[in-house]
C-alpha cells in the first residue's frame, strides 16, 4: 500500500534508500575497511534515518511474524526477551498471540524511542517493557523462558555472536528456549535459520550449542 496511514505502507524502504544515497559514495572505503561508518552510527545519531529504516523493517516483519507464529507453539511461555527488537514488531505479535505472555525489548535508545510509539499504538505498553542498551556489549536482563533473536547474528562478527549467545544463555531459565530467525552465510553456504529452536538446560552440551555462533549442531527448520 502507498498510504502512510495503513500498516502495510511499503514506501519506507525506498524513502530510506533515498535518504541514505550519499552512503553509496563511501562504498570503496566500506569494502576496504570492512566497516560502514553510517551504519555504525545510524541508531545513535540519526533519528530520521533510524525511523525510516525501522519502519520499513517493521512493515516486512509484520508478515514474517505471522508466518513464524504459525510454526511455533509457545503457549507455555510467560516471559520473552527480544534483543535488538527494533520497532517492537515481534514482541507485539507474540504478545497478541499469547495473552499470558509479557516481553522485554532490549535495544539502543533510538529504536526504543520508536518502539514506545509503536507498542503504545498496539495497546501493549503494560505488557511490553522497553529497555535501552546495546546487546553487543551490555549485559542482558535475566529470568526469561523465551528469547528471540531475529536478524541479529548475521550482522555481527563471530566474536560478537559468541558473546551475545553467552548472554542469552545466562538470560534464559533452565527450561527456557531460544528462537533464532536469521539468514547466515558460512563460506559459500547460506543457512536459513528461520525457525530455529534451542532448549536451554544446565548441561554442558547445551551451553556449547548456545555459545556456538553458527549453531551448527542444532536442528534447522525452514520457515519465513
């Protein structure tokens, strides 16, 4: 839809592409350095760019969240953590699908500011708590029986992914569950971890699985 008043408005990504056009002029430096300065600073110094990008991702995630929920049975889960949850799309969708579920969205201050608007509009401000922090470097809150990592691991280094997954392990209750929704490249292989479920307990085996950035030993279920 091309009407901004509708949830399915599809114009945010073209608007973001136009807004970030000058970044393409830095392509050579990005390739040579392996780092994109604009990407690294977007969420902390660019409120308009943050909103355009996250709203475009929100539109796409509305569809993906419904498809993901159709594959999952989490009716016994009561407390969810969504690191890097952006505009709150998945936290909202999960809470709407399970009236007993509450969620904590953990993200940078820029995304959290937008999520506050989106979550309030969904009428879920009393069930979704917004916490500002950097999941790459900060300790995650604990006491959850469900953690969702959606489109997180593919954008980080292996070292950072190892740290994130160690934090996730510590954040999960012994019977908790991690759901990974992502697309990861391993050499020439692209692995779709769209509905990837890992159960945590106190065994060393499961800790090794959770702290393996590629999660290569876990069952991979195809999905959205």
